[in-house]
C-alpha cells in the first residue's frame, strides 16, 4: 500500500472542495524545499534564488549562441539547438526537479511549466506552425511512476503560450537510465529507441521538444532525428536545466 501523504490524497480525490483542501493542508502541511518555511513548496523569497539563463550557449562547445543554437563547428544535425531555462547548480531548482520527477509533487509542474513558457518567449518568436512535444517515457516506467513529467510540463506550456501540443513519439523498449551511463554508452543506450506514432502528422511543423534535464543532449538528439525524418521543419530542445 502506498504511503499516505498530502499529495497521494490529493491525486486520489476526484472532487475536493476548499474545506477539504484546508483540512488536508492542516494534516499534511507544505514546507518550502529550500528554507523549510511552512505554507508552500517554494516560498516567494526562495523563488528569487532561482537563477534564470539569460545568455544561451551552444550545447556542444559552450560558446555563447543565440537561442542555444549549435554552432557551425558542433552541428546539431536534426536538432537546431537547446534552450535552457535555469542554472541547475544555483538555488533550489535541483530540489524542485527531483521532487517533481520522483516524489509525486505534481503541483510543481505549474511553476516549472511557467518557467519553460517564459524561456520560450525569451528565445523564440511564436508562430502558427509551432507544436510542443514531450520526450516520452517507456510505458512500463510511466506506469510505475504514474505520469511522465515532460507531459505535465508540456500541458502547462501549451496553456500559457496558447500553443498546440501532442505526444507523437514513443519508446520502443525500456532502457537503462541515462544518468547511470557515460559518453558512448548513452548514445548506444538510446539508439533506435524512439519511434513516431503511426497516423500522426507533423509535416512543416516547428517542434519545441521538452524534457526536464539534459546532460549530453543524447535524448533530445535522438528524438529530433525521428521528428525530422517524419516531416518536422525544425526541432528546438527546451529543458528546465542542464545537469
């Protein structure tokens, strides 16, 4: 039986009025992940500690590059670039992402999705051909976790930016976690893993491909390859932070 927590109860109550929510907050109060202050998962003072990325860089060599484009030397092939919203090692962002991704604090999706929406507006001029797409989880991992964090972020972004979203990719097999691998192992681990959903249409679309964290860009590059092969005009990566 899963542990009874505030978030567990909230996710399993189909209808919850303000009085019930008030009672749950009394029994399972929220505490700021950074300073411990009661009342919210991240208090206003600690929100200011998050350092937003104002100057994007080439994902390959780290040189300053507008919109996080791959420079001519690094060449991202099917991926135009990667826009990074926050600095991972600064402030509470690492703690927020960890709790959102692994501890079922899904309310953080609204806050993190807003950060991604702001980063999009900071770097791109929105057009009618844009489509927001989440990096997929394997069905078994998604079933065990209960959700795909990238899907939650994409839905929030879609609402904030008035852009359409769609899940057009799937994983054909379960792989090892990228965080446990290095260099060529990461590339081999994801080789031919992603597949385009039959019946979907992204011809001429500019894709904003969303994930929570990127390290070596391997996941985004592999997804972009499939998207481009199936008609995408351009693919931009967008992440909360670079680990």
